[in-house]
């Protein structure tokens, strides 16, 4: 039956009750007074309710917390966020989660149920429905009991989750009863009713099973009407135009009376559940979406569109001994970690009810800019009674999109379900286009609509004439998310019938005159006509495009005005978290800066937006003011909490966040110090904070409206910055343009003294940082789950850069230190101590993470620093802070001078390097070598055979600058040699060999404790004499080579530079060989492609060198001839992803590490991008061609490097290596022994040492220290 009745009771009570006034509640469920599910409830005073999300826990710890905000008439959505205490059992958490939701929304869903029951359930089927649900409930209870003793862990896990779902429903009912008891009214719903309430998706198929529709007697019009009014959705998945993002959007089709929407966030901290947080669009009283639209913290986005069943014989497979849709959906959402796994879990115990096409996007499988999609990226599942079909449809995204309009995709499902036609869809490619498309209804001009307003993506059946399917039915919302939003469980949502191309829907008298099958006008406007504004459900969109100009307000606030300062501080922070605004092709980003003015007597705030065009100035100004008026109370209180924590921690005030002490090492610049001293001397700061909290909680909009009127509407100090369209836009705090008072439009063409960013490349700078305070540590403490606390410490230093003095310090400087801290903790802590610390303070295995952060400061400087983030138990907070503080204040780390490089600097370095090589000037390379692994030395060789080194270049290298070389060498080595088994290798051109050896000798004399002189064979440093065009070397610890083995290396002499046309194909060949051919090889072998374009094979062998080389080459040749063609698309994509990671193009790499990768390869940003493009667009044929080019001839075109001496090389290999087109070289000690004797360490060492002493300087090919 159609859902065509009117929710009169629901609508009336909704706006007349406590929720109509927009009340916001935050409830905690205290386990000290837990409810008894069997015997009613004890202690009515055990439940404390306070407004909004701010909550002070007075007694015990809450078992669950919920924040509910009724804003339907403002945004179109109510929001509900609940979280549970991870210390409690799963059963307790499930019941408590249901309880708090039932308590705060019980009255709302009771009113909703009254109308829902009338138009959803056929009273003639009540006995059949009750019998089905009773049998289904008995089936679930039996399976839950059986699973407890099952030997199958998957079954135990599955049915355990089903049990928790039942607990959550019972908890919701208990919370509802508690609310009704407090109000002194009788409950309307029974527990059975609440279970029936969850059947909105399943009931249509159950009803059809008991009362089959007569499709054969329906007219074409009636059959089409049935299909339209029984479907629910439209959905699209599409890449952005630059393939660096994916959009997923969904629209719900339903009756317009059903626009009672609640967006929910369930953070239920069950043990061993991947998705702790699930966010979804829903309605009061439902545990599922039914739309359906979900985002899980496991990285999945799930949605669906409905498929009708016209073959009614299929319902024979729908029995009580299956699981209904809503149960299977919750289980899959909680347990799945991939798209394929979600479909596998959901398909179990298929009830054949709510038969949909499910679309599951795994955001973790997305590779920005990739030419081909990962096959695991996008899956669909189509369900009919008794069967489910699953497939990857990722490949559709490569050339088109995935669209779903309630029509099956699989031919089998299509045919057996009885559908008569296929579908088509329009094009989408960017966020704005997605928003327009999902709200599109242009039925008057769309030839495919046949003049029917129902035949559109966003149906508006109300627009049809009375004789042509006119009903208050259609798309009642739109939800959009993308890769970046999904990472924070965020979606942009709009509620109400579409009005982009059509008039706004209104409840008018015409609906009162319709036939009985039409809908009647509700008695109140709860079913709203339209919500004009988009509503961000949670989180914010990432920073986006660059633009042409920026507009800002300059706001001055006196020190003595504490209240205004704090509100402006909160305002500026909230603005930075505002989503990017989209107006067609226009995209702009809000920003804010704050600091002292030059006279040190006022605080200055620069608040505005960047990335706009001049013709949009007025629009942007109005939009900015609108955002200020609509700051959410939750966000305002969040930043008030952070500001209060910072102030009170600085001055050691009492606070419930940090109750004692502060960091024992706290530094601030003169500027910040003076401000803090003045601010702290103002009387009553604590009282001001308290008053502001009450003011914000009472009326947030009025609070910020007063700020807007005082500082914005009467403020003529508006600033406009003009900039080239290709340059990034930033505001400089110290720019003199900021001090000017400029009118909005009268001086837009004035040439300001605002310097564009030419010194700092955006790709090297993080867009978000922990603090903008100069030169001091910044502590951020935020409560996490249960007893865990998130903490981070940040240390920033302003580093000044000028065009005349580029102190080029190696870009890997900070990353190396970060890795060092990540590995050993504090510098003075041993590995054992750090391990003990982790075991004591991180029982859940949470790791401390160190990151490198950069932030633009002004146009002549950049802030760089180390950020230490971790989670710690509350009771160990201060011990952890001491350790983190020690990390950042170590004497070695404290004196670092970090530096940021930009594209121009990199080009300058590369050009200088090129000039030095051409003119035979010296090149100094510093290589960090260590020997941590003794399992597979070839894996270790992968890091440095063939010249892998992190290079520190001098801008001009000459003999006269050797003193600076020595100083830099010492500074670099000091950072590396603390805890790791570090070796140092230097290479230089022959013209500077003597000078560099002298530097090394001086260095050794100055640092006698640096090296372990007990090493006999290689020592801790080696100079290898080499020509200007060949820098191949191997330096390996002898203790990582298994006894009786040797390491040999075969490299192709004809190099293909990394900037060459086919270099990307060689990169991909390397990954293919390593992952497919060499992965399980009996002789450990590794392929590598070096910076200079040399392809190298390295292998460990105990056999003849000649035989080993030929066997490996023959194996590769067979693979080229027969194996490469067997690589399928899925395999090829996995190799591409691995190659991209090696090149540094991965979301797991922060910007500075991606820059380091580019810098190490020694190529420009453009060449680097081209290289990656070659990798992602390569085919199997390209790999095959690259392999044949490298291995076309075995006897020529290669060089052989053997660890040992020339005497150890067999004559045939020596002859092969000395061919016309080949050369050989031997590295390591030039000993008068074979490789076997060298590795085994024979007694000939004494003789060899005597022989070495007799060697003249002219004959020495190297010098060692």
C-alpha cells in the first residue's frame, strides 16, 4: 500500500512540545544508577541533564552520553550524537546507547510512531506480521545461543553483534519508558511496537508476500505509479574532473510528510569492532537510516537505491529464519573494513526484504590522480529473495560514473525481478555539479521526462496535474560527501523538496481538495516547504582552490575588553573551521589571523576569505556576515574550552582539564609574553570566562550578533588583496597593507604593497597547524575515548629567509629527527626504556607519532617545528607530558635551525649541481647506512645500492669552502650517530679527492669517539674514487652476509634518466619484478631503479657468480616472454600503487615527505608529476617493452659490481664485463683474496695489512678513516 496518510498527531506535537522551542539537551547515563531492564527503574534522580554538549561529571563515570539538537525548522535536520564508555562491557554500552537516545527523543518518536503506524501497516495483516516477527525473534535468540559455543569465530562475532542490536533496542525502550514516567503519561509504544518501528524498509516486501499486488491487471500508468511510489532513492558516484576526489551523493524519495529528519552519529566503543563511529541520515526512533546513507570510521561510505520485485514467487524464500534488512545492515556497518567485506557480511541470512542495489565505496582504496581505479574501490550488491549478486564496478568510474535509479544492474537480477527497461544518466564532475545534479528537476524541457515531474532525479510529483500522478511525493533531501569529508564522517546535506528549477513547494488549499489517494495538508508546517541553506552535518570540507583576491576585516580590540577579545578569538577559530563556500565556479576559504599591533596596546584580528574574484566581492561580504550570525553553539563552546585551557594552563589556574602544574619548560616570544602578562593582570579573567559560557549557552546567535554589529557593520577597515591568478593567496600579519583602511570597492584596483608568496611553495607547507604563537611550545589536551586523553606538543621557530642569503640546509633534516624520536623516544632514553614506557602508558598499543609541520608566517619567514602527538591514560597525563617535553627540549633538538624549500630553490640547487658536475667541481653526498636486519641483506641493500643517498648540496663548492663542508658534515653526523649503527660514505669527483680526504681526516681527529675502530674489513667510512659519470658503490656490514654467501650486483650500463620518456615504465617494472617474480625466489634478489636512471639487480648467492647472474637473467627472460602477459588489471593496479608509494605520491606521506622524495630524485615538480603520470597510465605492454629494452642482450649493456676483489671475478665474467659496450667496477676493500676468504675472515689479514702499508699514495683508489 502507498504511504499516503497524514502524520497529523506527529506534526502537531512536534512543534508544540519541548522540542519545538529548539531545546538542546546533553544527557549522561550514569552506571552507578543503571536501569534494570526486567524490574523497571531505580533512583529517578540518577540522571543529570544539562543544556548543549558541555557536561561536568559529578558522580561516577557516564556509561553513555548523548547530545541532541532540535534544529529541524532551521536547518532541516535534527542532530543526535551519542558515545559510550569503552571501559564498560559491550552489553552495557549497547543498552546505554539505546537508553540515552530513547530518553531524549522518546516523545518525538512516539508522536512520529502514531502517524507512521497508520500509513505503514495494513491492519488486515497484523496477525501475519506478529507471527512472522515472533518466529524471527525466536530464530535470532536460538542462533545467538548456538553461536556462543560455535568453533567458527566469524559466526560467533556475527551473532554477538545481533545480540548487541537487540540490547540497544531494549535500551531505547527503557529510556523511552523513563521519559514517559517522568512526564507522568502512559507510554503509547510497546517493546514489540519499537521493533516494528524498525521495519520501514522491510515492511513493503513483507506486505507484498501476504497480499500480492495484481500486476497483471494494472494499466501501464498504474504499474508505473506503483514503481515510482515504492522506490526511495537516487544515487551517484563520480570522480572529480582532476581525479583527485570522488563524490558520492544520494537523494531520498518519500512522502513530503516524512520530512522529519534526524542526522545521527553513533560512537559505540565495542571491543574488536572496526567501525566505532557510524554516521547516517535517519528519523526518530530508527537505529538505521532506511534512506540509506552511511559513513563509517572504517573508511566506508554506503548507500542504496530500491529495486522492486515483480516476480512474486520469489517471496517463497522469505521466511522467519532469516535476518531482516535493518539487522544485517547494522552488523555489516560495524564489522566491515572493505567494500567487498561489507557485501559479504550483508548477504548472510538474506531475508529478501527491502531489495536494493547497495553501493559501497572504500575511501581507503582511493589514489588521488590515478588513471585507473583500484578494483576494490567501489562494489555493488543487488538483493532479491534467496539471492545476492556482488561485483566490483570501480572500472566504471574510470570512463564514466556509477549512477543508480532504482533499476537493477545485473542482468540476472534485472530479468528475474521483471524489469522492462534500462537507464541513462547525465554527467557530473565537481562538487557544485554534484549538488546541482542530485537536486535536478527540469521535467518541462527534459525529453526523457515525458512531461512528468516524477521522471527526474529529484522527483516533484506534486507539480503534476491532478489527472497525472499528482501527489506530495518526491525527493525530500540530498546528501553529498567526498573522500576528504568521509574521513571525518562528514556530509553536506539539504532537506526539503528541490526548488532549483521549480517553484518552492507550499502546503496550500489544493491539497485539501485532492482525492482520497492524495495527501492532505498537515495542520502545521513541520513538514517544511524548503530549507534554503546547506547544512554541514559534522566536520568541515578541506581547504580547496586558489583564487584571485582576498577580502578581510581588520578588527581592533583593547586589552581591557576581555569579553570582546575572547568572543573575537572564538569567532576567528570558528571561521577557520567553516566549510569552503561554493558559488558556481567560485570557491573561497575563510581564514583568520590575530596578534598585537605595533604599539602593543591593542589586539588585531584579520578575519576574511580568500580565493574570490572581484565581481563576487559583495556576495562574499554578505556571505561572511551570514556565517558570523550562524555560528553553532557546539563549535563556540569547543573553542571557548580550548582558550580556557590555554590561559589557565599558562597561569596555573585550577581547571578540570589540567588540575595541577603545567609544562616545566614554557617559552614565549617578547610579543606573546607582553600580551600574556597584560592579559593576566586584568582582573577577573575566570569570571569573564564563566559569564561568557553562560551567555553562549543561553543565546549564541545574539552573542555573536552583537560582535558583528560592533566590529563589522560599522567597520570601514576592509582590506582587499590583489594577486595573480596563478599565485596562492595568503595574508601577512606584518604587511603594511593590513594597517591601511581601504574601502571595499572604491580602491580595488589600487596597487598595494602586499608581497605575493614567491619564497614559499604551497606544496611544501601544511595548511593546518597546531599553534600560531611564536617561538614557544603549545600544549593541546583533549579528552578522547573513556580513560584515554589525546595530547600533542608543538615546538615552532621562525626561520628567516631572504633572496640574498639562502642558507640551504638539507630538507631531510627534520624528517630524520622525527624518525629518530619515533624509534627511540627521548634522545636520552634507551630502546628498552621506551618500550617499557609504551607498555606502561599505552596498553592498547597506541603509538606516539612525531610529525614535521610547516606554516606560513609572513613573506620573509616560515615557521617550522616538530609536533608530538600521542594518547595516554588520564592518570599518567603529567608523566607523559614530561617525556614529550623532554623530547622537544633536548639540547640537540633545541638548537636546530629548520628550513623550508620552495620550487625556485630546488631548481636553483639542481642547476648548481648540474654546473658543478659539468665543471668537475666536488659533489658531497652523505649517506645514512645502518645494519638492523640480518634476515635478508638484499632487502637492506634496497636502501642504498646504486647510490641512494640523502644529499646536502652546497650552493657553490670549491676547495676554499672545505671548512664549511667540515662544519656541515659534523652537524649532520651528530644528528645521525646517537642511537643507530650509522656508517658515513662520501663520494667526490677525482679532482677533489685529496681535499675531501683531508676534511675527513680532520673530522676524524676532531671526533675520535665517533667511529668504532674495531671493524677490520670495511670500517665506518670509505672514499670511493669514481669518474664524473659513474657513482656506483656498495658498502655493507660484513655481519649481515650469511656465512659462505656473497652479494653481487648487475646493473644496466645504458641508463634511462628519471626524466626520460619511459622512466615511469621502468619504475613499474621494478615493482613488478620485486612483487611477482622475486617475492618467493629461492635466491634473494631485488631490483632497483636509481636516481641517475640505472637499473640494478642485486642478489645474494653462495654459488658461482657467473652461474648466478645467468640464472637470474634467464629467469627474468622467461618472465618477459611468458609471465608478464598473465598480469591482470587488479595485479597491475597493485603494482602501480606500490610504485606511487615509492615515488612518495600517497596520502600517508605528509607534504614535506613528498617534497623530500622529489628532492631526492633530483628533478623538478613538473618532471616528477610527469613521471607519476607515466606510472599510472602504463599498460602491461609498456612493462614488457621496458623489460625487453633492459634485458635484450645478456652479454652487453651491463656493468657488474662484486663485493670482493678483481681476482675473485671469473675470467668469463671479466671478459663479458670488459666488452665494447660494458664496464666493470669492484667496490669495498681491494684485498688480495677471494670473496669466500674475505667473507670468512681468513688469517691472511695480517699479510694483507702489511701489503696495504706498502701501497703508494698514487696506487690507492680510496682513503679510509
